[in-house]
C-alpha cells in the first residue's frame, strides 16, 4: 500500500504522512548518506596514506609516536596503537616532505574531484583535534560528550561506543563531524571519573607551559600539535609517578640536549586557576545526581538548594583532606557565591589523633594511585569523625580500610588472609574492623559518596 502525502500516517501518530514518517524517512536517508560518504572517505584517506611517496614520512612519524606512547596504556604492537597512530598521522602530523598534514594534501590534490558534501567533511576533519571529553548523557545508540578543554558538546551516534560508556566517563578522543552528528575517530581512551580534576590540572599545566614556550594561546592549536602526548602523561598520573614536562621541538618532538627536565608545576596557583575555571562552568552544567538539572537551577527551590549544599560539603571535605596531606586544594567560597549559598563556616579540623594520621599515612603508602588514596583516606576520615575509634594498632585499621575499599568496588583479588599476612595482624581483627567501618558509614557497593 502506498500512502499519499496528506493521508493519516500509518504509524498511528495522528499526523499527516508528510509531517511524520515521510519526513523521518528523508532525515534517515540524509543521515545514511552522510555516514556512507564518511566511511568511503576514511577508506580513501587510508589508501592515500599508504602511497609510496609517504613511506619516509610515515616511518619517521611512527618512530616518534612509539617513542611517546605510554607502555602503561598500550603494548607497542597492539591494534589500538596502530589505529591511534594512523588517526594522528592523517589529521595532525605535519609531513616533512609537504609542510602540511596528509588530509590537507588530499584536499588540495583532489579538489577538482570532490563534491560539496565530501569537501565539507574533509575541511571539518582537517580542523579536528583530540580532546578530553565527558559523557553527559548516554542512550542505547548515542551519547552526548562535553569538551572539557575547548568547550561545546557533541552528539555521537555510535551504538558500539554508547553500549560501553556510562554517564560521567572521561574519554580522550577526536570527534569528527558527520552531517548533523559526530563520530569518534581512531581509538578513544576511557579514564575513571575519579581522576577528572587531576587530569584537567595536568593537561592545563602542559598547555600553560606550551603557551609560554611557543607564545601561542589557542587550545585547538595546542591539541593539534601536542595532543598525541597526553595519553602518556595521564598514564604517569595513574601510576603516581613523578611527571616531568615535555620539551617542545618540531612536531612536538623533545629537544635534543634540552638539559634537565622541568618539574611538573601542579601547585596551589595552578589548581586554583584550573578548578576555578571548571567550577564556574559547572554551576550551569547538567549534573546526573540532580536528575539532569544544573546546580543553579537546583538552587531555585529550598529542597534543591539543600541537595546542592550537601554536594558542596562533600566536595569541600575532599579538598580539606588534600589540604591535610599538604597537597594543593581548592576553596569553594567563590562557587558558593555564584550560587548564592552561604560560606561553609564549619571547615573540619585535621585528623587530631596521631594514631589516626598514622593510619592515613599507611593508606598513602599502599595506594596504587592518587585516586585510590584519596578515596581510602576519605573513608577513614569519615569513619573517625563518626566513631572516634581507639587505635591500638594502626596497621590493623589500615588493612581494614583497604579491605573496605576492595569490597566497596568489588575488587576480587584483595583478601583478609593476604592483608593479615602483609600487616602482621589477625584476619579476625581485620574482619571486625571492616564490619565496624561498613556499618558505621552505612556503606553500599559503589557508594555514590565515594565514586565522584
């Protein structure tokens, strides 16, 4: 049966066919046309990159990439390395033989053969860059990503990607435009949301140093030139290593004979600058914990204001713990001022009991990375504030907190028996302390208080 343009639509919506499914069919066809064209262009770019004249450039670029890529994230011969390398080589790497990127060479050489849609895609892709992205919303076949460095949002229509991502996830990837939506080009990396602030501070510090060295001011230009180094820097952060600043040469190569490496300036001034910028945007960002509303919208009602106040107190407590460890921390007074919420006069004291501080020190020694240490020490502080435990043996309580964190995040490899052997305490003591911590704090698996 064929429906006329003005007939009632067969889907039962009550609309005329022209305004309902016929319109959707046109939109679906256009989307399919863009996607098909994008797929064909990507194949052509890959074939173009394999031409014999580009072999010297590709070999030089691949050696540079392998010298930079983090072994912690990739094995040198893993497929993600090749996928990420090819994506970078096509879009960002300046060919020594041509003085421009491969995609720019393709655009110039094929100018007379390209249709308007192909030209639009290629011009957009040539200007694309890698960036840090946060998942704002996730559907069955799509997700919305926020660019944490440059700003803006991207609707990504990729079923396989959407199925593996949760709201709040942090990604490092390259959005490329395809019609009215976007795709992620290359191999996107996912990082825990617990490291969001540290990663932002790390990348911003790198950008500020690059700015000073090069006299450039644009994030996009920085990400085009230096973005491929970011995975290695994040890997060092995750391993809690001492991070040193890359030197800048052609193609972002390390300068030969550059002397001593510059220490990474993750100091108080940098933390204030980065987080002040972030939280000024945060007050107007959709927050999953607020059912998609922004903090500013929540503050329009008494109940919403109370929820924002509780969240701010939690964030402030986290920063105060950093302060107590002698680390740079952020003051939320300006954020409170933006939202019209009174300053928090109840700033908590430091861990007053030396035995409590000893447990905190043992947790810091055990931590695989800063995010783990922060979470463990926060659980310990919250427990101390509520229970005021008498600590006769700090190692027993440290083992109990470690086991608590393992249970909190379903880490199967951590057992009471192993912890008892490591800390020279009885398994029963660890079990007793663990139950006390769990019940006092009323914990549950993946507790939202400790997964931000």
